[in-house]
């Protein structure tokens, strides 16, 4: 694991008293999808396009986890490059901010958990 990934793990433990490997994989997937949709929205992608993409993806068999994870990372790096943004700096700033917002994040999480259950 990278130092950044370890710092994210440390935040999850402090915020939710949960090791990442012990969490519900569907909740992790939902949180990732939520962030990806928020990024797409911030870049101007319309809700209708998100629905079309979801239909397109779910019309195919599921991919292999490791390959799809790598694809997400490569694509995110290219999104950052397109915007001339420092991917790691953005991540480090976000995790530092998340440590400062633990009570608010815990409250928001109570509502979000209902999405996947």
C-alpha cells in the first residue's frame, strides 16, 4: 500500500472505527460511485448521460476487479491531467479535510447507508 492509502485507512478507522477490510464492499462501491458521479457533475456531465452509461455497463457481464480498479485509477489520472490538476495533492488535501470533518461525515453517512441496504 502507498502512504496515501495508509492515511486513508487511518481516517476510516478513526472516523468509523472500522478497518477497510472489515467494511461492507457494497458500501465502499456506493461511496466510490457517489464521488465519481459528483466529479462528473462538476465537469458538466448531465444526469441523463449517467443513466445511459449505467445501462451500458450493466448490459455487459461484470469485469475482473483488479483490471477495473486499474482502469479507474488510469482514467482518474487522465481526468486530472486534462484539468492540469495534481491528483495526489487533491487526494491529500481531501483526506486532511476529512479528518477535520469527522462528526459531519458520520452524520451524513447515517443517511447514505440506506442507499445500499
